[in-house]
C-alpha cells in the first residue's frame, strides 16, 4: 500500500512540476543564453584589452573565456572567468566590462542575456 501511495504522490508532482518551473522562470526573468557569435554582431561599442606588460615580457599568451551577463539595456553587469591564463584575466574582464550591446528582444520585450566571450591575447598584439 505504501508503494502505491508514493507512486501516486510522485505522479501528481510530475504533472504539476512543469507549470511550477515555468512560473518561477517567468517570475525571476532569468536571462536567456545567446551564442557568442550572435552577440558579437550586436556589440555597439567595445574596448580592446590592454596586454599586461608583465605577461608580454613572460611571453604569456592565450584565450580568456568569460561568461558575461548583459542587462536589458545592453550593459555588461557581471563577468565570470571560465578559463584562461590568470595573468591575462584582469585585462580581459576590465575590457569586456565596458562593452555595450544592442538590446536583445524576445517577443518584443527586452531581456537580459547570458553569453560566452573569448578574448584572445597573442604576442603579435
């Protein structure tokens, strides 16, 4: 009897869960994920990163991958490092934090966006 009761409870929760999850997502206005190539086409202004002198002297190069949160107005509001040389990450964060994007619309309404940005540092810069 106990197993049947648990199955009924579980099935009842499954039938309600999707509606609850959708309601929470709409209430929180979670950012939508947009690919980095799409968002790079929507940049209105950007600042190139300054190659740190010490990193250049040490011949450190590579790509800093950042997760970037863009607000409804197109301004960068949060930057998180995913990967890359530690010596280059502050310069990448500093530059990307100043970027401005075109507003992203979903069904005609502005939405915040989560995207990935790669900042490349090469010694030929």
